[in-house]
């Protein structure tokens, strides 16, 4: 729960779900909402895949999914899992044997699609492998690959069909006495996905993996995901998220954290509050924010930074941020620390100065956290 007794309108009451483990990461219950991404390298290119996993982990990814479409890929998975700093989910489609091989290779979780994995007997074999190797399972329902009998029943992909598919597959796992599972019901249509997730949240206590599948490119996909995932998270639905973008997986991680930060559900790094700029600006706000975003990527400690072009809203925004800069006149602006005016700084030197202030404050906060442990 995101709890704010002073501003109760900011509270988000998370749906109560069971908790499972994906490697070292807890999913569901009161665990933080985890952020996932997926590699887009050839899995058989072990070096490139490991490098991409590591970059995603540095960006903050808690879990990374890797596609295993063939036997050669599952053989490569063993080396990838051994080198990965985060749990690896093996993405399985069509052939249940790939799931068994992935479990043997060290995958922390197996993502299977009930629309194309096979009959109950094959699912039972996958469950046996998951139990033997300590894997969890994600039931991944997708509007684009629903079972034929459900499409015949409902006429087209729809929330009811997606939820029925998911619940049928849950029963298969439960009948096999397997309970370490989470579930997703993804669609590229925001309305369909949102409706399906709401129905699913009422129908099961399983941890829910949120995603708007095939959302689009960096800009369009970010907007679509923010609308779909943001509304569901605001309702308290969702235990782990993946933003699907036709872009570098690192961008998916960044967008995922920005969505969570916007809702106060999880924070990582510097949250920059900046104005769109206008004729009143006392410095180039857009270029300044671009420079600060890039130079502060390495900061993991949660902090807030306001960069406002003029004194209309600048002082007010600075009251609510750890560090602030407000544009003034004569080529300089005011630095705020913890909401209070601190000192003036020239526009020419402000980026270097703000970076230095943020790094020092982050070090102080990290030291305080270590002392409290």
C-alpha cells in the first residue's frame, strides 16, 4: 500500500495476493512491485544476451525474460543464467520440452502460454520439471494466441475469453499441486487488457503480472503503457510489470520505474520535476533537463529535483523537492535545498553544480540508510 495519512487522496490500496518467489525476487503479497524486461538479442548469442541482461539490471530491472524458441537456445540459457545478476524467466512457446530444458538450465521462472503449450499431460511434465528445479511459472495469456475453442465460444478475443483461459490453466497447475505461479492477461488493446485484468483480480489471489503487449514504439508505447498500467496500478492491481516497447530493453525498465514513481509505488533514482518552458524562462529548461537526466542516470537513491524556468511556480515546486533550481534574471537562478532558499548559481555552471549537489545528497542518504540497518 502507498500510505499517506496527511494526503489520503494519494493512497493506493494494493490488492491482496499470494506471494511467490522468482529466484531471489519476491512477487506478490507486500513485496515491492518488480520491474521486468525482455532481451531482444538472439539467445544463442550468449555474449550479446548476457551484456543486454547486465545493462537492464544496471538500469534497475529486477527480472529479465529470455526467449527460448529452440533447443540451441535452451542450451545457451545455462551460461546466461549463470552470468545473470538477476533472475531469468524462460519464455516458452509451442514446445513443452523447451520448458523442461529451461528449468534444467537454471531458469528461475517459466513463462508458458496456455494457448499453445499443449494438453494437460504436457503441462504436468512442465510442472514436474519446475518442482524439481525450484522454478515458478507465469501463465501468460495473450489476446493474440487464445485457444481455438475459446475463440469459437466468444467469437473474438475479449476479456471474458482471456480470463477463462487463465483460470482454466490455473486449474491445471492446481490439479498438479503446483501453486508457485503468477498470471498475466495481455492485449495490445488498452481497454481489453484493463477489463481482463480487473476481472482476473477478482477471480484469483495469484500474483498478477501487468503488461500491455505489443504497445508500440518508444513514444506511442510509453503513452499506451502509462495509461493501461497506470490505471490498473492506481486501482491496486499488479505485482510485477513489464512495459513492452519496440525499443532498447533498458528503455522499458526506465519507463516502468517512471510509471511506478509517478504513483508513489516505488522510487529509484532522481525524479525530475520540470516545467515545459515558455517565454518567461530564465535559462534553457529543455536542454538543462536533457543534460541532467543523462548525467544523473547512475544515481539509484530515491530523490526529487525540481528544475523550473521562472519564479512563477519555481519556489512552490522547490518546497516539495530535495533539491531545486529556479530561473531568475541576469544569467543566474536560485538553488533550493530541502525546500529552502540556499544560494544563487549562474546558469553557465548550474548543471555541474546540481549534479554535484545530487551526488553529495545521495551519498548522505545512503550513509543514513546503512547506519539505520
